[in-house]
C-alpha cells in the first residue's frame, strides 16, 4: 500500500462479518469512513485495461463503491457496488 494512504485508515478498525460484509469501527464518532476510503491511494485500480481519469466511463474502481459522478481533483460521488 502507498504510505500516503495510512493517515486515511488511522483510527479505523476493520473486521470481516461475512464473505461479503466488513465492519468498520472508528475511534472518533462521526468519522466519514466512505470519504476516507475514497482517497486515491486506497482505491483498488483495474490496470488490466487502459483507462484515464477524464471520463467516468473510462474509470474502473473495483471495490465496495461505484463511481457515479466525478470531477477530476474536485469531487467524487459514489454508490454502493452490488456484490
């Protein structure tokens, strides 16, 4: 993992609840776990196919969230991925 991502996981404990569910327990209340997990250094990228970051259709972020909308370097809107 990229060391730049460590601060975004600090204070979050993860545990497997089932084959498809994880639990995230935070040390501080109201921590924005989805936002922390969306940090670029933590996102799993599918590098098997070419894509760029200029169009949403060319991005493949495999993981618990699907990118619905985004503006490079400004914001991202996610929805839960179907398992």
